[in-house]
C-alpha cells in the first residue's frame, strides 16, 4: 500500500460563471470564493457550504467589463476586482454575505488591469495594468484607498501580476517586456526597485507568488524551459535562483500558487497544455511532481487554493469555466509496482492489516512517511 495526494472534482457549484475565468480568490477563512470572468455579469461570489459552493446575490454594483483578477484582504472584509474598463479596479466591503461597492479611489489605475493583490495586513493594495506606470499601489485608511507616489524606477511595460511578501515589505511585479519581472522594497510608503536577479525569464511574467515565510518567490512566465518556472530564494534584499531540484514544464506557466496542508507544502501550476495543472510537493530541496489530478476539463486558466489547502479552484477558457476540487492528502492506493517507480508520488508506504473495499476505513501499518 502507498499513500499519495489527490484532488477530486467533487465540489458542486449552484451556478457556473458565464465566461472565461482567468484568476480567482478565496477569502482567508475559506468561506468565500470570488470568481471574476470575461462575460456579463463579470463576477460571481460563492459561499462554501460543505462541499458545495452557493452563488451569493450579486453585489449592488457589478463590473461593467471583463474582470481578470480578484483579491480578498486577510480579514475577508475587502474584495478588490481588476477589470479592463474604467474604473479598472472595483473594491467591495463585505458585511455578512453582502458585498457593497466602495467609492472609487481618487486616482484610478491608468488602464486595463490584469492583476490585483492586498498586503497581508490589508493596508496596501497593488494593481497591475497596461498603461504607464504599469502598476499602482494604494494605502488604505478605513474604507479610503489613496494612491502612493510612483517609484522612481517603473516597470518596463504592461503589468500582468503583482504579489506582496507576507510582511508587506517586498512587491513582485510581472510584466510584458524585459526584464519581465521586477521586485520593489517598501520603506514606509516609498517603493524602491531592487537590483534584478541574475536569472531572469525571457518572456512575459504571468504570475508571481511568495511562500508563506516570504523566503521563496515563484515566477511563472511565457519563457521556454527552464525559465518558464523560476524559484527564487531571498537573502535580505537579494533574490537568487533557489537551490531546488524539479522537473521543468515544457510550456508556458500562466499561474503559480503555493498550497499548504498541515506541515506539507505544495506548488500548483496552471500550464498551457495537458494536463493543464501540475502539482509538486516540496520535499527537502526538491519539488516532487505529484500524480495528475482527475477530471480536469480540456482547458485550464487560473488556479487558486484555499488557505488550508482543502479546496483547489481551477479556471477555464471554455465551459464549465470553473472546476473546484477537494484535496485528499492521505489517499491510500494498492501498489502493484516497485517502490522506485512510485517515488515521485508517494507520501507514505505501508501494508494493510485487514481487507476492505474502496471508501471503507481500515487500519494500515505505516512503515515510512
């Protein structure tokens, strides 16, 4: 017997989005999923009830154009949505299950927005957009969001993705042209660009995400392998390619996201071709590729994991536009192969103490984990 990680498409949705889904955001408590998409009404917000997601009534004001990205604040009270028409970002405040649009910031992003994120403390919000200065950072005071001064050194072109480090000190920005991503350090309300890492992507920086401890930064890009997925380690203000071993995907990496379950750390990728989603588990200094998830439709767009790793949402360019999986991190399988052939997928090995059928709970003796 061996134990592995699997994700099952067994979460039901009361109503599907009406268009292509590029990115999603779970509230930190895993209770709500915000799903922006590219057709009217452009936004669905779901509430989790067990293994069901129930669409909530629409907010008082909906986006009026294609919505590409969403982000909840850590307290789950604020939801920001990036869209391709003015005002380019909409901010909602949640009261219970009701989402109400706040007044627009006095200074709006300057063009179509592709990415949005909150700092962990909820005081800062960054928006990536396609017109100079290519990303905009706001500071929140109560329900008011005020634009900060642009950094002296701007991103080189259209912003595609933004991510704060957990302490809110560092901001990574993926963009459309060389060097394809940039890292800024925040001191108070001032952002200063850091020196570029030695290893850079050679095409569009589509996605950036920091690990929970802030010491690792994952970058997905349109580069050819090996730079379509780059893992950076941070030492002070210096980011260098991490000393990690992993199998490089052979195609564009559109989304990256860390997935945490108890003490285990996973990395999820949304890639351009089948299997569309790739999962790795971090084991010592290696990202070990996991078995492919089941029931994935023929396309993939964005992906987003709930904070506790229980649920994984995957967006698609075509119907059904959104699939939500539940994680099974201790799925027991019967082994008919050698241990060596299973090395990439196992999280434990043991043997059965009694016979049983699929779905039953039976005792096993674990001999390695």
